[in-house]
C-alpha cells in the first residue's frame, strides 16, 4: 500500500468474474495490490501473470508458485505470454495510472511538486526522457503534443515559450520548466494546467496512447470466449479509447454492417461505468479521476 494504493480494488477484480482454475493477467503490476487480490480468489491450479516495465516494481514481487512477474511493457503481452506457453487467458486487468511510488519519488520527475531532472520514464532504460522532449522537439511537435495529450488550448504559446527559453541554455529540471511556464498558467487553475502539461509530456515519453492501442488490439485474440477485460483509466484520452474499443472493436470509424444491418464486435460491455466512491476518494485522492470499464469477449 505504501508503494501504490490500488484503485477500485474490489470492483475491478470482481469484474474479472474469476474462476478458481483460470489464467489471468495483471498488465500493470505496480505495488501488486490487484495481483494479490486476484491470487486470493484463485485455486491451486489457477495462474496469474503480471507485467511491469518499471524495475522498481520488481521489489514487490509475490512469492507464490501460481504467480509470474514479467519485467516488460504490456504492449508485448502476446509475445511474452507465448514465451510461457500461454495462448489464451480468462481475464485481463489493467490499471493505467502512474503509481503513487512514481509520483512520490522526486527524482523520477513525474510530479509538479518536486524539483527534479526532467525524466518521467516508466521504463528507466528508455532513451527518450522528458529532457529530450522539452529540449529537442521542435515547436510544432511540442504544440501538437500539448494540444493532443494535454488538451490545452494555449498549446501554441506553451510551445513557443519553451523553444524561446531554451535557446540560451537547456531546460534541465522541473523548477525551471515551471518558472518558464508560470506566466501562461491561468490564475486559480495553475496546478490543474501544470498537471495537464506534465501529463502531455509523460504520455509522449512513454508512448502511452500507442501502447494502449497495441495492447487493446491483442486482447481480442488472447481472451477466451467469455473472458473478461477490467480496465481502469485516469484521463479522457485513455477512457475514450477503451470505451470505443469495447463498443466497436475499433478506434476510428464504425464496424461494417451485414446485409441484415447487424454488426460483429469482439466484446460486449458488462454493467455500467464504475467510478470510486466518495469514501475511496477521501482515502486516496488519486482515485478521483478513475473510470472502470468491464467487457466480456464474445
């Protein structure tokens, strides 16, 4: 719990409709909260595979013969399950937020609260960090990522200001970045806008949208008929992708209809959108933006 307080723990694991002898995947292991709950519901013959690209998460591994932790990005879900001889599973859980540990470790650079080197890498071996994004991307690239990933209307000003300020010397840490951007933050909304800016940079550094799309496309093949998806998103970009894929099996456009007007889709949604209770939000403020969607493979 100190590493990461799992959000919608009971609801998300309930959504998997766990069978004691089934095979399940937690694609965002983190502190292991969701994985431990899944294991508590599995029988002796059940199996759980978990993914996490952050080496810090390896310290939370669970000593259980039914459990395997894979130190890889979940975009490689199919490849590494095949390596372990698994072609299909009964359920997949994903909690796509940044862990509390990553936010609270100042040197990781995820939080607006600390002065740190511009980093934001979930995979600490990756070559692309926030430093390269801020200091090497051209104005058009910066504008586009602030607009698309941060949903910021003043994206052109943000990009122009960064490019101008880095001419004399690189922008190396978060305090300097915050100071440069301060005049562009609307009064009374400074923290919210700064969080959107950091979100945009983080999404770019970790290719979060591309990773999510690659992952979702693999779930159709990997889930058995009747298998469940239980996915927690924290911002509208992710949630729209998850919602649309569950509804249509696509990210753009609409599925084709047959001659009778019917469409063939890989999933059906299970229940309604689930959000944290007021009590959970009081205990864990980071849960406030969480949205859980559950689907079943047809």
